[in-house]
C-alpha cells in the first residue's frame, strides 16, 4: 500500500477502536467525551480531542467514517499526510472550541463525534477541487460539491439556531470553516479557480458567526426540545456535582460505621480514595 490512504485508514481504525470501547464501557465514554463543565471547570482539555473519537452509536460512527473515506483520498493525495493531518485535527479542535464558546454557560452540554474533523476534510476538498461532484447511494445523479457544502452550512446554522435536537451542528460548522480556510492557505490558487464555491460556503458561515458573537441572544430560541432541557450554568453544575459527591462520601462513611471497611465495594473504595486525595 502506498503512503496515500494510510493516514485515513489509521484515523478510521482509531475511531472504530475508541468508539467500540466507549460504546461498551460507560465510564470510559464519560471520561473522554467532550463536556463543557469538565473542560472549563476541571481543565480537562484533552476532551476537546478525545471527544472527536467517540460516537453515540454505530450508525453515527459508520456515517462519519464513510464520509471521511469518500472525501479524504483526493485531499491526502494532493496535500500529503502532514497537511492532511493538520486539516483533520485543526478542524476537530476548531469545531469543539466553537461549541465550547457557544455553550460556555451550559455546564451540562456534552457531545461526541468526528463530524467537525470530517466536515473540515469535506470542505477542504470542495475548496481545492472546482469540479468536484457528490453522488448518493441508490441515486443515479450527482450534485456539485459547493451546493452540497452550502446546504450543509445552512442546515448547520438552522440546527444551531433552532435547537430542535441535540446534534452538534456547531462543531460541524466550526470544523468545516476551519478546514476550508486552511485549504485556501495551503492552495492559494483555489481562490482564483474556485472563488465562487468558496464564497458561497464561507460568507454565510462568517456572517452567522459575527452575529452570534455580537448578539448572543440570537441563539435563544424557545421550542419544544429546548424547553424540555434544563440548562445548568457552569457554577450550578460544579456546585451540584460537589453536593452529589459529598452525599455519596457521607453514605460510604455511614456504611463503614455500620458494617465495617470490608463491606465496601471496589467502586466505593475508589470513591473514598479519590475524595481523600482532594482533601
């Protein structure tokens, strides 16, 4: 096998292995998923990257990895493995940082998935290859890549604004825009040969980001999904977490008083040991 494609294969294998572990081990999933409180309060910055290798189910994983496979070949071939990895991880980190910014007052917000990184590769391909077309399974027609990209941007903006579901649309948009910008920096001639598709994707994305930075209340839409989700602030989440942990420690100490140390489970001993280190 040539060097071209090996990086993509390695990324896919890493996603499959980490996601498999997360889907079969809840504590592993909770330890490495992207969560606002854990990043901002507990300074667990690794979650900005590790959350991008976890997925909520097999369909989520398969869709992301298929999308990566279809778009990655040409980008990796033209730019080489180093720049390809730069786009992938910059888009992954950029997408989650954008999510962190939007949800910085919602300590309970969490998300997982490689969508930001995959979208970055996808938009990079659209920027670099002017005549790129995208086909769909069982549909005998293809559409220009830039139209797909524009629809994707508009859908992401709508998803962020409406909050009709818990999909991380913001990571898609942030990651895609990062991938697009890096591709332009690496291949400046694309601005000349492919300026219209690039502008069609970049302009609405930048306008939307400008609006939510200047007018964050623009995001506050009340709908049925949003009304059913109670949003804790980071301070509220932190205090609630401390209270819950203290209650658990009190329960364990009471159990020791009644039944002795030998009655504790392995998990209870670990909880007590962790608490003793912090105090």
